[in-house]
DNA sequence: AGGCGTTCCTGGGGGC
DNA sequence: TGCCCCCAGGAACGCC
């Protein structure tokens, strides 16, 4: 599941390939993939269809054009890669075609991924919380945010309107690193532990971006997983010993999600 | 406010 | 070996 580090990895990867390229058309191979627009909307923007920048906001890949943006969400199994091949796998749901037969391929086995057409980032910003790696996002902010809610901490951290970019993997890793049980109630967690959570999120996300993420995010290089897969402390490690206390990692269900944690050294605050 | 169920999808795992 | 059943999971939405 692509989360912030995987999405950032995709952005870093495609950016040099697509900046300055002129989009000719978008071919939908799965009708729902183009969520709120069609190729007509792209045509009507002519001749201003050059990609001027590629960026990330929350878990969206943002293709910036002169007068609009395309926001691409990979959801569960979406993959985005640059290609000049003409034969696609059966899971390709959309093709963004440039000149010279070059294309951005959106491949998505489960078909949950979507592409959105907006004038700017306003709508996305209004629905999403702060970026955890933004320079102006501080530990004090996170403390205030978490203390101000009375909610299951895992559910809160997964909520994109609360904080952007975290998903199941990095929430489990961050809570393990800061020794907070996933079933803790947000306003009962002491400030010093939230401070530790803040540092854990920073460290983990930064390290995961450096490692090009955990899951497979494109097929164009080698189809291998990101190197962070080898650095996970709890996620996917059921029954393996906890790196801190040697207790067996458990898999439980929290907020409807499969959740990995150490019930011995992650304390529950209620 | 917050928790929970439902929906969208398909590959893959478990059971037999 | 093969078939059927069931389910994970991000986000939006409706309900209580």
C-alpha cells in the first residue's frame, strides 16, 4: 500500500522524465479511474498542457500544469511509471500519452486508484491535515492536536484529515518506536510520549524515503520492493521477537485494520 | 465527536 | 491438483 514514502518515491522517479512534456490525451482503460473529468477537459486546456512540475501532497502525486493539476491517488495497488512501450499489462487502468509515443502508465490491479482534475490544491488541502515532514510541523503542534481529540490513536493517525500521508505500515512502525499501544486513547497519552511519536514519525518517514519505500511502486526499473521492507520492526513480523524486548510480535485488529505490535513494551494509555 | 458498517475490486490463501 | 469461499485494505459516505 503506497503511503507517503512510496508516493514520494514515485514523484522523485517520474519527475525528471515528465517535466516539460506535453500531454496529448489521457486514455481511460477503466472508466472510473478518471474520477471527475474526461479527456475533453484536457483538450480544452490546449495549448497549456505542458507539465510544469511534479509534487506530492498527502498521498497524491500532483502533476502541475499552467492552469490546472492532475492529482493521482494510487490507493491500494496503483503503480505509476514512465514508458515508451506500446503493449500494456491487463491491469493498466489509464494511459497519459505524451508526444513521441511516450506515456505515463497507471497500472492498478484492484482498480481503486483514481485521477482527479482540479484547478488547484484547495480542495485537497481542505480535506487533509498537515504534512508530517513540513518544516513548520512541530512536536508541540502534534501534542496539541492529539491531546485535543479523544480517539483511538491508530485510527487518528490513519485519518488523512488529521495528519497526511501515514498508512497502515508506518503507523504501526511509528507507534512501536514510540512505545505506544495502538489501542491507546489519544488524549490519555502523555506529552513526552507524543514528543517521542513525533520524532519517530520524522525518522521513519525520512529513512523510508531514503530507502525508496517498502512496497513495490513501479515496474520500470526492476519491480523490486523498496529497501525499507528490510527495516520494518513490527509490520508483517507476527510471531517474530520484538527488537527491544524479545517478546513475540502480535497481530491484532485495530480500527478495522490488521495491526502489528509488541504488547509488552508498547504501553496502553486509556 | 467518534465508532462502525458498507462499498469499491481482485489475487491469493485456507479448507477440503 | 483444483475449486470454492472469503477477505484485506484507503477513503468516502451514511448511520447511530
